[in-house]
C-alpha cells in the first residue's frame, strides 16, 4: 500500500506554508488591518472590536469584514465576514501602505 511518508508530509507542509506566504505577500497591500487573536491571524479592511462585560470578567467581540485568513488548510482564504469571541488578547494594527507584517509564529528560515 503506497502512501505519504513523513518526509513527503514535511515537504507538503513546507510547500503549503510557502504558497500561503506568497499569497499573503501578494495581497497584503489590499488590506487595511492586521489582526491577531490567540488562534488566528487575519487581514481585514473593516475591524470592530468591542469589550463585553461578563459578570466580573470581560471578553472581546471582534467583527471583521472583507477578510483573508492565514490558514494553510483552507482552500479559500477570502471570507466576507468573521466574528470572533475571545477572552484572550486581540491585537489590531493598521497597516501603512508599504508595511509588510508577518504573523509572529512565522519566521522564514532556510
């Protein structure tokens, strides 16, 4: 029975990461904001972040529209709108026209 061995899988994942990186690089200029949650990295053109009280705690309600999602396993990374509820920090940065930011977990190494 044939199948992927671990080296094939590593190569596949590296290829996937690389093509994701290239896609990101090509489209980042079309977006106004970079948004990072504990689980995901997004590019978006509209971002609305609200702090909601929950008893003695609070959470963030994050709404984005015209969104691109950093996700290797998604076929279509462009999404009309995304809503995230989280108790963790949310980082929203406005991109200047020439800025090129990478998700923190990604460092390109050869």
